[in-house]
C-alpha cells in the first residue's frame, strides 16, 4: 500500500471544491494507493522533466501527482477541473 501525501496547494484546492466532488476525489486517491502498481491507472504528462508527473482522471477533474516506488508514496501536487489544471503543468 502506498502512502498518500498532499501538497499545500492540493489541500487548498480540495477545500474549495464542492464537498461531494472533493470526497469522490479523495476516495479515488485512496483507492489508487491500495493497488500494487498505481502507474497502470495514471497517465504520464509529456512536459515533465526530472521527476515524472502524472495525471489521474476522476470525472471532469484531474489529479496531478508523482509516484515514488522506492518509498511507496504518492504525492498529490494539485487537483482541479480538466479545463484549467493542465495550464500549470
């Protein structure tokens, strides 16, 4: 099982979302942390340099994250609507 860590920006984004959507996003992240290989369910972003950055789809929302296989950690960088989230990355 992978440990889930949230950036301060991701925490703020989740607080600004409607409660139902935020709950669905958090549950999806928890489900992802329970699988053996989370990289099977996420999409690598093309412009990521250094540490690979991935996108995980939950309805119309996207979760930008990084996966560290060595320490079994998923680091949630940002969460947002698909129409605006990719402009940052």
